[in-house]
C-alpha cells in the first residue's frame, strides 16, 4: 500500500484556490472546491487555452512514460509535483509494460495525500509510494525516495509543471541539477514548463499568472524557451527536442492544439 511520511499535513485549506485542485478542475476531474472553480473559471476567461494546456500536459506524461518503458527499458520513476490522481497515472502506465516498475510520487498538498493513501498502491511485483515533501527540498526527496528506488539503475525524473512554482531561475536550475546528480547514467529528465514565447501564445499567460499569484497558491511563473532549455544542459534530448508538449510525439490520428507549455525528454549520459 502507498505510504506517506508521518508528519504529513492535515485538512486542506478550502478558503484559497490551490494549483493541484484547480488543475484537476481544468482536466475535468471532481476533486476541487468552490474557490478552485471560481479562480479556475476566471483564469480560463483570461486565457481560454488553459484547459488545453492541462489536457496536453497530462497526455504528454502518458506518452513519455509509455515511450520510456517500451523503448528505453525504464523501470523506475520519480514523479515530483504529482498532483491529484488522474485516469492514467505514472504507475498505471508503466505497469502495463512492466509490472515490476517502481514509482515514487512527491507532493505536499493534503488533498493529494488523502487520495494517494487510497489509490496509489504497490503490488507484489512493483511499488508505488508517496512522499509528502516540497520540491524546494531536493535532499529530503532523494533521501526518502532512495528507500524505494535504486539510484544505481536508471530513473526517469518527472518534473511536469513543477519548476514554474520555483520563482527564482537559479534556484529552479539548482533543484533540477541536484535531483539529477545521484541518478545513474541512462536516466531521463521528463519536463514541462509554461513559456512566455509570444508565437505560442505565451504572452497571454502573464496577466493570468498575475491574477493567479494574487488569488491562489503556490505562486507561479513562466519562462522563455532559452531559459527552459537550460534545464537540459549536459543531457541528450530525444527527438523532437523542446517543443510545445502537445507536439511531442503525438499519437497517430491526433490533431494536437499548440499550447504555450514546452516539454521535452532527455537522457543523462
């Protein structure tokens, strides 16, 4: 059964919108409160493509996990900023290919924790556990994740829509580097991040993010494509490189909407 740290926080704050719940609302889920819907609707009025972004980010995760398990033999995943469980979670996708896959989820929202306790389960062959921890504290994440994952073998580090909540550019890069540091060669970084690039509609996000930072938590930022590309310094990008996440190896028959959310998968040499 999935486990959490004993010092996990308690009751969710329902007086202020929270990213995990608003994101769930945009994805068509049911795990949110009135304040989340109010803020979510207001942001969607400012940037209507936000629901497409939420959907594209989740579908990117599905494709990336499937490709890594099928094509690169990855059997370990460290998924930071998990969010609320969705229809297809990392452990479910990986286990379709490799039932022995081991997944560690990391988040700090109490509602996410409550769902993790009931839905993110281990099996006799594999493991799916939850860490209640903050992305700003990579050392704690690595220490506890190391109880389940073997860092001597490749790991897929999943940072989907999480470093945008680290407002300082240097700190965000340092967190990514620290999390990658102990991982074995052949590990992968899987990352998405909102971008300010105007040709992708990223300029529309700036006013919406200003509203978000006043009315919801945690505060968020977007970055230019050059800044996002720096997270992959020293790594080998898989084709097609850093692109709108909806355009990263779309499934046959898909007609994806271009979104101002960049995504890429890169291998550690």
